[in-house]
C-alpha cells in the first residue's frame, strides 16, 4: 500500500519555524481547508492529485489579502511533493509559481499528523 494514501484525507497541523503561524489543515481528497489556530481565519483550496504523492493546490476563497506578499502567495500555483511519512509527521517540498508576476518560491517543511502544543508556540 502506498503510504501517501493516508494523507489524502484527514486533519494535519503546520507550524511556521518561528511559531508565529499555526494552521490546522482539513483535507477531503480534492478540497482542503486551512484554519489559522490563533485567529480562526479559514481559507479554502482545490486539491488535484497528480500522482500518489504529489498534488497541486489552488486558492478558492476565504481570506482578505493584507499585503502584496499574501496576494502573491495565494494567487500562485502551489505544487507539493510528499517525502518521508512517519506515524507522527510527513515532510514535503513545495513549489509556488506565479506566472503573472513571473516568480517562483520553494520551501521544504514538516506537517504534523497529530495536534502537538508547543510551549510558546501558536
């Protein structure tokens, strides 16, 4: 069985490295909600699985942009490739491309499979 199947649906938790942002991700195969755990703000995303361990995400609705950086991020095409998966987390590589602004941004990070409260974090 492909280990990526267990992350196509469920609740996951992302924390920024500086602990300024904590997001609960609720994925139902082709639709994803991202809920800011501090503010409750929610964004909605269309998910398209391009292979068992890779998907693209397209912003649908839910947020008011407060900066050009946010607008760039949310109007980008985001492609995520899932790497290592353990019982507690998965690793991903993300590529954000914005053809209108001719920019690309990439990142690698960790998403938790369970809620973990970090002291002083989120």
